[in-house]
């Protein structure tokens, strides 16, 4: 059962979980640019980047709700929960579908790799960009290619969430569900499955399996 939430800006994800960065500058049309994010990868020329590419760049922290520091993204594939949208928020935790396929990410607790893969959990940022300004209004398209937040500070400066229809939406920041109301500042955070919940995955102070390592650290207590 979910107990609370924690803001994205209050979390730092571990970097280099997918190898050292191959890119250190943002794409010209932004991290959610329509030329490379949420694109149909069945045609190789549409992918723009190789699956598994890691991008690390400086995040200025230009808004009052953002944090300055390095942020990191990995290029991968979204495997939606059997074609059904679980969480109406674009800001959703996903983990690899298989331990030997670390770059295909799913929000389905019943279609993911073993809990050991939770150490490679990332965050799906959203689906589209409008007029060069990233506007995340829903989940990525099933089997499409795009960027996932994988390390460092939460990229608030480059992702603006908006309220649209049934989506709860966010402006400037976002929140993550926590499984227990005990996350404190400075504690390690783990990804756990919510088998009986529509949220799919949540953050927790403790792992579900002792062999799982944390994905990052909390800068503040959960809300």
C-alpha cells in the first residue's frame, strides 16, 4: 500500500549505472525533442541514437523548484503495460523487462525482470514536445524509443508538466509515490513493485530483496 510521495527534486539518482556517458550536450531540440524522443524505432534511421547511449550534462537549476547539478539520461525503449495505461502521470518509474535487456523499460510489475533489475530503474519523462518546448502530457508510445532520466538531479529545467484531461499533471516539478512513510533525508532509496496497485513501482527506504542495491539518495524526507 502506498503511504506518501516525494518530490523529484528531492531525489538524486546514482549515475553511471549504464556505463560512462557518450554524450555531454543536449540535443538541439531539447531532451524531449520530437526528432529523437518517443519515435518509432522500427525504422533504424528514426532512432537518431543507439539504444543504451548515455547523455550527461549540466542542469543549471534555473527555476525556484529545481536543483543545480549534473543530470543523466539513457536512450531506450518503452514497453507499456500490455497496452494499458497504468499511471496517468507521465513521470513514471520503469525497470528493465529482462536482466539481459537493460534498455527496454516497462511499468508492468508482472512483465519485468527479477527484482535484481530494480537497481537499473529509470524514469520515463513523457511523450512529446511542442514548438521546441518540452511538454510531457502522457506516457510514451508502446515500443517507441526515447530518453529516460537515469542519474543525477531531477531535470526540472527541461521538463515542464502540464495538466491535461485525466492527467494529474505537474508544473516545474513532479512527485514519486513512496511505499512507506519513512524515507528521511540522506537515506538510500530503492524501487519496489506495487503488485496490487495501479502505480506499478514505488520508492522505498528498504528493498524487497536483500540483493537489490539502491537507485539513489533522498535529499529530503517524503511529503
